[in-house]
C-alpha cells in the first residue's frame, strides 16, 4: 500500500521554516525512520540539508540535484567531460557527480 500526500496550498501543519518538498518527504517517511531504509528522489526534493536530517534518522537518500544549487560545493560545478564522474566527501556528507549528455 502506498501513502499519498495531496498538495494543499495552505498546509497549516507545515512548519514555516520547512520547505514544501522537505516537509512532504519527512511526512511520508515518518513511519519508516530508524529502520535503515533508502529513499530515491528527483531534484525537486533532494537537498544536502534533507539528507543530513534523514541520515540522523538512519535513512539514506539517493537523488538527482541541479548543479546550480547553492548548497553544492564549488568543486562539483567545475567543467566535466562527457561520462566523467567525481566523488566528493566532507564532514557534511558525500556527493557523486556524474556528467552524461
């Protein structure tokens, strides 16, 4: 059985400091936290901040990110050749950048 979260323009339950996408993911994943699950998402939902929050609840994310996101380290935004990959890790987490045309 799949859970569904309907878009409600004025969601009164969402904290004002939570972005809509982050709120949706955390709300849907709540029953699965601390069980070691992995979540796959697209670039609308993926962020390093969300990744850190979910990791603290023993949940790992795998997702695409737009390369112009401000939270990405500058090393990720360097020019890559077709089929290049770059692995980046720091105290905040790990990122893998794969460039394909």
